[in-house]
């Protein structure tokens, strides 16, 4: 692992509003930059009462304006919801305003329920055009082409780095075929992690974008002064995930002392599996757990994420994680 980064869903806490979530995101981004995080990504979700990053490109611009050196980007944009040209213009504009700092991760899922997906897309196409849409988007970021009938302005010539995101073999195969970096959503869907990484690495084709495979693995993190405090803080995310799984999405719940009293055993088993690629506890405990994740999967980058109800505790959690990850990082020269 050469770099470590942060994924923020801009959670809306119980007792708060979207404005609080967006203000908390800026505070966390500034703290992340001070702590040494390489990238700060935001994700596209729609019709989610507990997530404020629906207009992802706008929030990325807000974070980029509030920071100075850290890369800021999408983890990701759900490309089927958008025309590739619109995404190219948005991220071409961001790259023009903040040169050398903008990333674009692309996902194939809707990032919402099907009714909302229909509201976003107006006309649901039966065919899967994701590979073609990715290639169209890459073309808009390329150097200006003589006689091209459609151009992204701003966008052309910006060469915004494009990542493929996924939680199955599909994204791994596409990223390898196109020679793009690959980020796996193991922070909530770890089932295919090992097979997807093996597929990507084995079938990668060098490209103008990348000469060798580049893997990012995502992991949950909830760090605090003690294991007990971290477990208490993590209960918010566990409750939120359980409620989502049972069709009751809402704002990020306040933490509880005994989460097993709030979540039925069958749902708890699902939550435990979904959040299994994670580290929870004191600095010493988190060091052991993150080290094991890195050792098992050998990512080029590790992206950590975690939803904590108290914004100050959330910042502290990521500061502890940064201290741990600095010690686990291998510099390119040493590698």
C-alpha cells in the first residue's frame, strides 16, 4: 500500500439536516488533508434520507474549494444515470478549476431504488451500455480531435483520471480490458473481493492511461481511544445498514450501548458480513486489523470510510486511522 484515502458519504445525522452534513463534510475534508490522506471521494446516492451527496459533482467542487492539495473526486458517479457528455463537462470544469486534483470513479449501479432510477433517467434503456459510455467519456477527456462533431468544453484535453468501481467480476474485467485503475467496494459488499482482484490483475492490459494494474480496496474504520468506545460509535452505522436492509432508510442513528438489542439476529448476520472488511477499536486494535486487510489483499491504495454520528468523533476516528496507515504505507521507492 502506497497511499491511503477517504470515502465520505456525507451522512445526515439524526437531529441534523443536509446543511449540517455538508458542513461536516468540509470540516472532515480539511482534517483529512492535514492528516495526510491522498484522496477524498464522495459517492452518488439518491432518495436517501441519510446521505447528502446526491449532487456529487457540486459537493466535490465545494470540498476542492475548501482544501488546497488533496485530490478530490467521485467514488463514484453512477454513469447509467447520466449522459457521458454531461459528466465530461462537469468533471472537465472541476479539473479546469482545480487542475491536477480531480478524480472520477464510475459505477454501473443506479445508486438508488428503481423508482428513483426511472425519475433520474426518464427512459430506462433495456441494454447495458456501460462499457460504451465509459469509452465515450474517456474520449471527451482526451486531447482535442480534429473534426470531432461533439466536444466537452471544458473537458477536452483535461485527461481526468477515470477509475472503474465495482463489487463483482464485471467491473474488474472492464477495468482490466480498458487498462484503468480499479476500486473494489469491499466496505459494504466484500463477497467477490479476492476473485475480482485476481481477475483484474491477471487480465490487465496496459493502456495509455496505466501501464500496470492499480488496485484500491475500501475498508470501514471506526477508531477511538478504546475498543469499547469504538464499538459504541460504530453502532450508528450498523443500525443505519440494518434499517436500509429492512426497507426503513433514514438519517444516521445515534449510537446505542447494545446494538444487538436493536437488530434481529438474522439481519445482524447480514450486517456483520457486509461490514466484515473493516477495523474497529483503539489505535492498537485498528493497527492489527488494517494490517491484516492490507496483507491479505495487497492493495496499491486503501480507502477507508465510516459513518459516525458525532462529527468530532468522526474526525478523530479518521485522524487515528491516518496515524496507523502512515506506519503501514510503503513508499514507491522502497517497493
